[in-house]
């Protein structure tokens, strides 16, 4: 368990309820468990109302309490019945505040908090799609919190544009990373070597990594085109690894394989499937790329790579550039990564070539800057402390 600050003692003895559809893997679910752990650490009761899932055991181990609740339903009648169920739970448990992390249960939570005059907090874990009047109305519940948390300034900008009335209540709290797990000292060489063998790499081969599910907007095609340019330019002893699940996108997988073969990159660009040891993968890489062609609401992989000191190249799109320091934002000597135009294989190839050509001293300096940058802005402890401070401020106002 991470060490959480104890300055939030004002929450000791209070009961905070978070609500999410289920507790399986995902950003909202992972964050809910992290916040529950932080609440338990300062003496608060941390309830999560949810259907259940693989993270329930971890929640309970961290001191949180699972409240079985049909939070996944989107059926209007079932949601109406859920309002009474949730209100009864709040009364029975002495809940002081409800924090909703998904739209359907947020509608239930909004009605329950209004009935009981409780504070209501929402978090946008991503930018919701859809601009039709019906969809905007459905999504609007996430902008109705007494405090509306956005996971990036990019997301906050989207919320403010669509729901101007929410701007005074917006607060940006970046998703936190467990910097103990994503630390070079925490990953023994054996884990890196095991992963390299699993991927079929020779000891002398360097890795350019793209770790993301296999979907077109994640930019796998852009990296394949960049690899072609680099190999044609004489680059050798480098393997481009696409780590990620296709999640049923068989036609896209065939398209990638055809592009790899068509460019003569068989064996040089490799699909390796889902990776279960991301710290080892990011540490094994010489370069980590995030070449998204559509905006991301955050930049988790970019943050994790910087935490491990691995050079990162991101698209100048969405929230990911917020996580990286690069000129002219900082001087060249203070950079923590590179930013290139989205969809520009030539620019991506140039940046990859530049990173692979860095001297040892320059890379060591960048590693130090990157780790310090992530520790200051994107730690799990900071996310928890900022969220708990939000709870304290809103309950004090009530």
C-alpha cells in the first residue's frame, strides 16, 4: 500500500461512498480503489457501491468496504428503484458524501444526494462521445457535481465548452501512478530478461515500444510507417513492438499484418499481444511511443514511461502532451520527452532516430528530469491528497 499523507485528518470518522458500475480493471475502478485506500489510511470509512469484480478483494485488503449494489444497470425503471436503495444505504451507513465515477450510477447518486441534501462529486475519467441532444443530456449528469473533477486540463476544457455552467465547479486532478511499482529500482533485471525472451529478442536488439490496445486511433500504422522510413535509412538492430490486445478487431489485425509484410518489416515490427508486466516492458524499451491520432483524455503510458526514465514520444493531441515536458515549454536540457504532430510518420521517425542517437550523459539527465517531473505532478499520493482535500472542502461548506 502506498504511503498517504495524514494532513486529511478532518475526514477521520466520516463515511464516503463512491459508486461505479463494477470493480474490474479500468481507470475509474482502479482510481476508486486507490481513493478508498487513502480514505481508510486517514481513518474514514470508504464504501464503494458496485456490482463487484476482480478488484473487490484488493479493496477489502486496503480497508475499503464493498457495498453490493446494481450500479451497472441503465434501465430507467431499475435506476429509479436504485435511488431509494442508495438513499437507504446512505441513511443506514451515515454517508457524508457520494462520489460518482460513471454516468448511469451518477444519475442515481444525483437523485439520492438531492433527496438527502448530501454533497455530490463527479469525476470525468474520459471525454464522453456523442453530441446529439439526447446524449448531451445523458452525459450532463457528470457536470452536475458540487465539484466536477477532470482527469486533465484537456478534459476540463471539453467539459467547460459543453457545460459552461460547470466551469466554476471544475477541478483538475490528474490520475495518480504508483511510483513504487513504476520505478527502475523495483524491476529486477530478471523480469526484463524474461520479457525479452518471451518477445523473442536478441540481447543486442533495442526496443521501440507502442503499448496500447490494437485500434486504429492508437497509431500503430503511423509507427509501422515510421519504422519503414528508419529501416530504409539504415537503422539496424531495433525491433518495433506492438503490445496490446486486439479485443476482437480481427480486420484491423489483418490490416496491420499486411502493412508489416508489405513494408518488408516482418520480424522487425512484432505484435506480441497483451503485456502483463508493464513496468518491465517500459523499462526494457529504448523508446516508448504514444502516436495517437485521436485525442486521449490522459496519458497513462507516457507518465509510467517517464517514471521509469524511458524516453517517450507523444502526439501533440489531447491530454498526453500535458504529461511531458518539451521545448519550448522547457529548455532542451530540461526535456522529459518529445512531442510530434499526430499522424506524421516522418516526424515520428525523426524523433525516434534522435532518441536512439542520444549520448549516455544526455539520457541520464533526461531520466532524472522525467522522474522528478512525474513525482511532482502525477504521483498516487498527490491524486489521493487532492481528492481528499476536495472532500474536506465540500463537506465543510455544508
